């Protein structure tokens, strides 16, 4: 995963700012995190710091970002230097995460879908759990287990799924970010039962799935028909758990 995103670098920020896929993603993220006033947040798989900065801008008192890619963290640190928000960034593997503190909230936007094995997925979830204070929440965005490539490939939204093959209990997926130039990425689509059993084994309770919501302004701008594929064959989904 580090090598994949080292090659993406600043192009990922280009994707976030130009593709339509992140519009419901951002809306759903802010809805799920809720009131951030005074909260301490750990942002796993922070990448270039897109959501780390958003968390701080929406009231979080303390935000720390973690990513396995040195290149992505370097982009995040550069943006912090350009406009200081007080976000700290670390190059760390979320599957071997040390205890960084007692956080009210741990977020993981597209981390779990890079776990190659169930054990790696479990280690990611245990790392999130160990960094939460009692009663703290974990919010993750991942690949929807029900996605069906035979129905659509999502290229319309800036992320084209190229192929899926079932191996060793999960789908191995190839896709491309619609950046210039196109950037390939490999990820894994796990089943609902694997996610729920792993989160429970890590210690989480009240595990809940949350479909993405398309904001009213995006519906008005692009039209209902444009978002039909997004709704009828969802590629992305959120899930949450509590310590």
C-alpha cells in the first residue's frame, strides 16, 4: 500500500478536488463525525491530510494523522506548513499501530480495504480500538461488500473499477483514479460477515453500517439520473463501532 500511494502523491489531492465521487463522501463523513468541538481525533490512512484538515476546520481540538506512505505524509506536512492548523502527521503502519493516546474518535477513510488478509484487517481494527478512550467511536469508509462490477464500473464518478477476482476469501480489485495521468490502485473487497466478525473480535460494540448520502446541492447540480449508478450499485460504504 505504501508503494501504491507513494506513486499517487499530490495527484490524490487533485482527485479529491475534481472528481464527483468525493462529494457524497465528504457529506457523509461530516454527518457521521458530528460535533467535533473539543474532540481529540486520530485519522488513520490520512494520505495527504484531506480529512485531517477537515476535522480541524470543523472544530476538533487535536488531530493526528497516520499514513504508511512517506510521500503522502510529506504532502500533508507541506500543506500544514503552507497553512498551519496544528495537525500532526506520522509515517506509521496502521496494522502495527502503537498507542498514540486516548482519542474520542478514530477515523479510517479507505484503510480497511487495503488489508490483504483477515489477520491484517484485525490488526488494523485492534490498533484503532487501542487508541480510543472508553466510549470513543471508530468510523471507517470502505468498499461496499455488495458492489457488483457486472452492473457498473463507477468511471462516471472519477474512479474506474477495472477488474475483480475472488481469491482466498475476498475479492482482489484493480481500479484507476481519473487523474492526469491515470493512477492505478489495488484494493480488496471483504464480505459483511468478515468485517463484522473482525470488529467484534477487536472489541467493538454497536457495529453499524451507513450508506453514503448524496447532498441536496449535488442532486440539484448534476441531476437525479447522474447519481443513479451511485445509489443502485454502491461501491462505497461507512461502518462504525464503539469502544
